[in-house]
């Protein structure tokens, strides 16, 4: 399954230009199997999420993208935003209490190199990023962000490698053009938030660049048949080809 783990809609996320129905419609057109609504410091009403999914016959799950002292973290489990979540240790406690999961998004924003072309600055930035205490509390890091550059996503990938954490992919969608650029691949069925929690905790998740390499330089994450290393990921290539054909029709 291909699921976009990072999306935003208006008005719950003030900076988004998307409403929930058009987000779901375009995600279906892009060949995705599901999305996670992850508004800024705000939780959807579960009944509204269920109604949205039923209306479109599409998997819609929900979490919260929390702005913490250590960067942005998406959480699944807590039903609402509460004071204190901006402290990562408190957030981790609440997520554990809710039997949920959390992963850090766009790691490059806090620790990217001052000079991207300098190897010294690059290595220094990687060292700074690896020292982020939050990364010792999350289950995964967002390796591919749909609004990030190749270099920024490569930085996130290197941090993830250094820490030995699983990776995710999410578009961070705020407008129509963002949708369908990346997703997270799961080789087991996801039908509920609990399923998603189980798979991310187990590390059974793989970030995928659906733009033929426009988001990350590492070819292992490109959804192209020649770059797929395992039989189970051939489905991802078919999805990517379908997405590319849709873009050509626009």
C-alpha cells in the first residue's frame, strides 16, 4: 500500500490551500491507497474523518503534526492537542499512554548546513542533527518530504542512516501541486490507525519518491522498475508509472 503520511487542509491548518475533499480526490487520482491528515497542532474529529473516508471510499487516517522544541513531529494516538505537547518528552509520554506512534518530519529544517557545498559544514550539520534528543524518542524519520529539495531530503536520509531508524515519505501537502510526489510504502494491509502504528513501530515502512528522482538523489528510493531491489516493491513501480501517466494527461 502507498500512503501519504503528511498532509494539511484548510481551515485546520491555516497555511493550507486544500480542503479535505479535494485532497482525497487528488490523492486517489495519484494512485495512492490512503492518506494521513496531520494538521498543525490540531486534531480532527474522528467521526468527521470516518465520514470523509466513507464518502470517497478511501483510507483516511488522522494524526497531529506537533510543533515541539525539537522540531515538528507527527503523532498517531492522542485524540487532541494538549498543553505540554511542545515538550518532546511529554509528547512521547502521551503517545505511549495512547498506545500510538510518532515520527519526526523534515529533519533538515533545524540542522541543515549553512553552506550546502562545504563538506565540513555538511558533516557538522549531520553531527548536530544526530544529537537531536527527539530522534531517540521517535519510531522513524521523514526521509522524503514532498516540499523539500533533493539536497534537503538527502540530508534527512543521511541522518536516518546514521541513527539506524526507519524512514517515511510524505508530501507535506498544502496545495494541489504537492499531492502525489511521495508516499510511504507498506507491504502489509493498513485499514486502521492501529495497523499504521504497528507497521511503523516494526519498521515495515519505506519512503518512495514518485517523481522519478526529483526529490532525492539516492536511487534506492526512486519508484522505477530498474531500481527496485525486491519483488514486493514492483507494485510501487506500477503506481509510479500510473502517476506519471496522469500528469501527462493534465
